[in-house]
C-alpha cells in the first residue's frame, strides 16, 4: 500500500497529521507485516487521531471499539436480535400455522419446526458489533480498539484469539473468517499493565509529547490563523508548562484548543491578562493553575518557578 | 547480521527486558521487509518489534550502539592528509626511529583498527570483563590502550615530530599529521570502549543464564540482599498478574445477587413485557481497602512489596487509600495515584526516612482515628502491616477498637516470626483479639497468599 517510509510520512501529512519518523516507520511495518499496533502515550498526543488519519490515508474503512470496564463479547462482537426474531415470529405466525397444519403428531410438528430453525438463526438476526463488522467488511478496513487498558483482563484474553486469526466462531452459524485482513490499532493510556500475551502480538509505538519544532508545525497546520510569532510563543509556553510537576500536563489537543481560543479572542500577544483568562483551557486542575500562575512570563529561559516547590 | 541480532536479543533479555521468541522472529521479518540501509530506521524497527514497555526503552537505547555501532568515522591513513613529499619525510623519520616504534603508534600510522581476534586476546589477558556502566567502560578502554602502549606514545610522538622538523617538514604539514593521529587515537579508543561495553553485556548474559531459578519467593524479607529484592520486584508483576486473573474469575463466578426486578422490567419492555432477559443484581466483590503500613527499617521491604502488589492490582480494587507511619502517620495515596508504583515507592521512602527506635504505632493510630476515620466505612477492609513493636508507647487499643467497629474487616499482616510475637516491646498480642484475621507475611509467597485472601468472598 505504501512504497516507502517516506511515503507513509507524506500520506499522513496530506491528512494534516505530522508524524515523527518513528510513527511513520511503525505504520509502514504494520502494513508490511500485517501486525496490530499498540500505541501508548500520555492522553491527548494524538493516538486515536493517528488511527483515523491512517484509515483516511489508505482508504481503509474505520471501525472503532471504545473499551470500558465491563465490556463483553455481546457488546464487542455480536448479539442475537431478540426483538426482531420475536417480531418475525409474530408476523410469520400464519405461515407457520400452514407449515404445522399437516403435522400428524407432536413429534412431527417439532421436527418440521426444527427444519426451519435456520431462518431464525441466520445472519439476518445477527446484530453486528464493531469487531465482527471489521472482520466481515468487504473492503480493506481498520479496526481501532480504543483505550484497551480500561477493559477487563478477560476481554483482553478474548481479543487475543480474534487478533491472531481474524476469525470468530458463532455457535449457530459456524466460523466467520475475515475476507480482508483488517489493520488494527490498539491504544492505551497505561492505567493498567496489559498482558504480555497481547503485547507480544503487537508492534509497539510510544508517542510522547512532541518536540517544540514538531508542536509548532502542528499548531501552524491546524490553526493557520494564529500568527507565526504568537504561535511560537504559545508553544514555548506550553513546553515550559510541561516541565513543571503538574497533576495533568497540557496535551497537544489542549495546545490546539488554546491556540484557537487565542485566535477567537484576537490576542495580539501573550501577556499576563490573556494568560490569566485562558490558562484554564490548558490546565484542568486548580493546583496546577496556581502553580502555573507563579511561572514568570518574562523569564524566557527554562521554566523556573518564582517561589520554588510548594510544600505539600 | 543475524548472529548480531540474536546476540542483541540475548543482551536485552539479560538486562531484564522481556523478549519472546515470537517477538525476535517478528524482528527478523521486519528487518527483512525494510532493510538495513538507514541506521535510525533500523533502530526504530528493532524498538517497535522488541520493546513493548516504555520503561525498557532506556535499556534498549543503551545497548543498541554497543551492538550496532555509533556510526563512528573510520581511521584515516597518513596518505589522506599528507602530500607525497611529506610522506617521504615521514618514512625517513620513521626509519630513524625504527625499532623503537610501539604497537600503538604503528597502528595509528597505518590506520589499522583491532580485529575481533586481537580484541578477544587482549580481553583474555586483561582480567575479568568490566561491569555494565559507562564509567567502567571508559576505564577499561583506557586500560586496553595502555596495554598497547599509551604511556610511551607521547614521548614517541615528540621524538617523531622533532625528527620531522629536523628533516624540514613544514609547520602546517606537521599540524595536519598531528590532527590525523589524534583522530585515529580517538577512533581506536572508541572501538575499545565499544568492545568493552559488548564484553560487559555478554558477560551479563552468561551470568543470567547461570543464575539458579528464583526460589526467592520463600526467602524471608529480613534476609534479602538489594540484588535479590530487585529480582523479587520483577517477580511481583507476574505474581500480580496471577492474582488478578484469580480475582477476576472469582468476581465472575461469584454468586450472583438476587433478581433485579426493576432492571428486568426495563430490559424486557421491548419484548412486550415477556421476561426473556432476566437481570440480576451485581454483587460487589471488589474490596475497598485502607492500608496502614509501618515503613520503619525492620519492615520496610515487606511494606514495599505489599504496596506494590496492591497497586499492581488496582483494577481489582474498588478503592484503595494508603497511609505510612513511623512516628507519625502520613497519607501516601496521592503518590500512587499520580505516579507509577515504582516511582511512588521511591518518593515515599525518601520523604519518610527511618529513624532509630522511633516507631510509635499508638500515636499513629490515634492520629488516624482523629483525622482520617472517614476513609473507613462498613465496606472497607483495613489492613495494618507492621510488627506491632511500639517502643513501649501506649498501644491505644481504644482507637483500634473504634476502627474495628467501623470497618468491614480488620486484617493484620505481621512480617515477624510468630515465636517473637509478644516479646519485648511487641504489643501484637493485645491487638490480635480485635482483628478479623492475622497473617504472618515474612516472605513474598506468604504475602501473596495473604493478599489473595483479601479478594475472597
């Protein structure tokens, strides 16, 4: 699909995503080897976005499965649609009546009914969930399993089977096999340790906060309305904030939100007043905000705090 | 190349990175698919297919250059820097010095790097391989250079340049020669450093293979060396994984609660009220925990492993709050919520350094009852980890009693051997009657069993 690593990078940039060389290399490998990619990194560095962009760049159809505690197979894979089956039984009652009318005994009637069983357990009544949809897709697809660390350990084990063979067995229908192998992206925020078995099957990609140059490129690409000088200032400030010991570090998406709000407010420069009114776009904890306020704006060296560490 | 990769994987494993056979196979396939032209790309490929854990990346970055080079420029030959006349002069000067040239200078002049066999021969003479640190790597490289004659080098060079000057070589020509020799010396040193690092890594691999299987699980905490404790820390993760799957299974197979009428009616509305899909109440089996850990010197290891286990099992626990005490109590939940258990433990131990015989359990319990009692409700299991040695202070049984009344269970974990309970300043016998259960947890295996009991019904 891609001819070279540079080709991957160009395709992603074409979709407004600035990949590091590492990202491009791993995606290229994933396409070549047909392996799932496990993406880790702090929240908001563009893990989910990467999957979306990948699907757009390659024309794969995206199927997204958001994980949460208690997610099970019936939510992820398939479910029988009881209500529809009921409705059909009701509507087909006449026909069933005809069918059973000629039965001579109860056993005969049961046999006749059993012969028609397939009607009710066919794919018609199968409610497909994202995993099955990705497997059954006729066109190349991309399966995004988002925040896998939130799901339970059992679900993770179940996923192993699907990811290694790309096939699923439904007892009533038999084995459903993937027509086209989907590409798979798993993302994790590392709230819990994933099993070694899962990690073994994936290529690993750690996306960290971008360097100052990369982040500047991202801001300029996504919020071109922001002047170049202001953009640089904003990015530098965000990078300095990340040096502090904060409860939650500002993510790239928050940098973008902040850049947009600077545009909306028509800010000419980043001064105390602007920062004070917009800092909550970047920082979401009161303690962090207080800490950041103490950061000297004029100080254009590395992030230094005026009062040093606050006692805790 | 393939051998190199296999050796590299072995070195990673020895350094504690978990690399499976399937992964090294993937790595080969990946290298095949992309090729090895670009060094950074090659690095990224190996990282993506071999290292699945962020904390292992530094190890990877450390070992990679040892096995796949720094991309150092090769040594230069004198012909590259000197004109033909100057070369002639150099040859004359060398003839005059003949017999006194040492190995090192000859190599520098001929731009001859050491071959693998020569390196290994030197290694054998040089005694045991160095330890795995950059410092000892540098040191070893210097040592090998000295073996080649680094000491005499300066003198020889001075003599050589004097001769050259006498023969009439231009100042500028000599400067060029000097720079060239300097460059070659650096390159040679780099090669040696590189070799020393590799030897260290290889040595480490062999040591790992020789090490007997870990029956450390049954080694008492009080007899652990720092190295053994380190090995056990790795073990905790595997142990936690096992406990987790057991706890999860119990959660699933545990008796379901009674019929949830409300949920059933709601769920079956779409079947015209025919109850096809029964809903049951979920039993809450995930425990709520409050840990109160003595982290004075005597029980420090034990406290560390308990905290590690509990926080590795975070997803099987509804809520965990933890407190540490020596002479006073301090809440340490925040350390664990904000950092990885690894870092959190280090920061807590640094914040609360142990003193001498200043443990005051009674005072700490009183403090807990005074300020943190809201952490305990009827669904909470309170775990107290400590040897109950109170330095003859008031045990404050009244506070203990109060905690027992509020909590679902009060569990005591004691790392001391039972025959010492109640001797000297130990107040444990007075606390025991109030406890739901008391466990002796002097080894990791016992600790794991005690933790496992917490997740039972």
